[in-house]
C-alpha cells in the first residue's frame, strides 16, 4: 500500500466551517464521505456528502476507513485531532504518509486563554471515555489542571475528589461550547460546587490545599496508611527503592507478580503518564483491596488478574518491567525474564531465607544488583523511644540487555 495521502482528519470548533482555513474548508466541501459524531455533522451541516457516524465498537473505525480507501474521506474531530482525540488512534493503525491532519485550536488552548494560564504551567488531562478517578493522581498543592470531561456530571465528581482530600477551596471553572455563540462559564469552589452544566465542557481546576490536605506526590513512596492492606505489602521505603529500580516510563507496562494490596503497581501507574500495570494475585480478598486502593489513589486502570505463577503469566502482553513480590521461583523468573522486552527492568524482593536463597542463585547466574534493605522506626519503649527494626528485605534487580 503506497503512502499517498487519501485520508483527511479535520479538527473543527464550535464556529463550524467558518473557523476552518480556506484550504481545509475546500477539502471538507469536496469530501465524498464524512465520518464523525452527531455534533460534528451538525457543525458541518451545509455540506452534501455521505455521512457516517462513529461505528460501534469504536475500534471498527479502522477497518471501516481502510474499506473506504480510494474515495475522498474526511474524519471530523473536535479541536486538535492529535491531542487526546481520534487522530492518534487512527495514526497508530494507518501509516502517517496516508493521512493529512488539519488541526484546529484545541479545547486546552481555548481554556488556557479564557483562564489566562500559561500552557507550559498546567497539566492537560482527559477523562473523556475514561475512568474519572485517574485525575486523582494529579491533585497537588498549587497545581493547575485542564480536564476534558466525560459529561455534565464530571465536574461534580471531581469536586468531590478534591473536597475529600482537603482541596475543597480549589477554584473550579467549567467552560462550555467555547468559541461558539452559546459559550458559557461556571465558577465555584470544589466544596460549594452545585452548577448544572452542559454536557460538552472543559474543566479548569486551580488546586488549593488546606493545612490538613492529603499530600499524594507522584514520586513513589506514599505513606503506608494510604493503602488498605492485610499487612502483606511492600512498605514505603522499600517500595520507593523498588520503583527506582523498576524505572516507570510513559506508556510502559509493568507485571506486578503477587500484587497483594497493589501498592507497587499503583505507584508505577501514578509515576508516569499512560503507564500501565497488570497485577497477578491468586487471592480474591487481596485483589479486592488492590482494586479499592487503585480507585482511591488515581490508578483505576490497574488490570488485576487471578492466577498462580508461572502459569498465569502465559499470553500476557510483553512487559517493560517486572516486579516479583510474591510467588518467587526460578520458573517464575525464567518465564518473566523471557517475556521482558529489551532494556526491561526486573526487581524481585524476598524476606524469607528460602526466597533469599533463590535470589542468591539467580544473581550468581544472571548478574545484576543484590542488596539488603533494612529500615528501623522510632517507637515507644515504656516512657522512652527506641529503634524497632522491620524485617530486612533482600532485593535483586537487573536490566535485560
């Protein structure tokens, strides 16, 4: 298949065809087929072309587009088609040389202009068609957030997240139908939010923390008491050291073997944009705890799987990193390391003598770094205080090269 452009993906705003450049408008007017949502078809209603709605399921769009090759096809999207929009999905399946993108001002740019915020100083997020809880990871003192919402109910949900975490004084602004005749703005604090807003909106959040606000940095090492656990979890200091060796990166996939309360997988997801994690845990009660922790801490896309290792590792997508916190055996390591991508990172922690013996053998065979981590905490001893040691953790880590 040649790389001659045949597909045009056009960003359109509330001002419809009038907001397009003359060249882009000519392409839309000459289209034989226009694909988009109901709103997009209304905004381009003056053009006579065969109209197609987004298919269901949405992934069927790619096959539909390929079947239309040879005709003049235009896909309409809102704003910038490559910023949290359909253009990125299409571009992963159809070679870039076959597509021409026609960007319009994005909702983020319009919202930043309305708020007087520098785009370089804000976090741009989307919860459109995604779990709203994922924005929780970005609630930080003095942070400014621009959020593409799912609908009219989303601002109230986010207002509750903020209030529950001690950020009730945060300023919320909903901007609806930006750039159109019906543009509207709604302002309130999170704790006082009560507006009914249009379904198509963008939310601006200026995070303001109370003195007792929860501090949930995206740097690994959250307090242990933020996680619901039965006690079998990777503790704070060891977790921070573990994540440092796992090296979370944008879009990377972690296998968390023996996920327990999910603390390592959750911090992995929080630490890098679009990071993903699969947690393998044979106990249903621990999977339930991990799911609860993931929702509360802004990692709702944690993929929890039932199963015993190494059998449960078969047919999983290849990981960028592997953490073995439970179910350690040489067979589990062999399977995980074989599946690990080049430059992938593997970390295994052990607290028992038997598991430590396994790590020692693996270190002798494969190299890497072997360390022992010991943490002492100050606790009351009668009327005084003394150091109480926790169980030492033996940690083995290596990079696949």
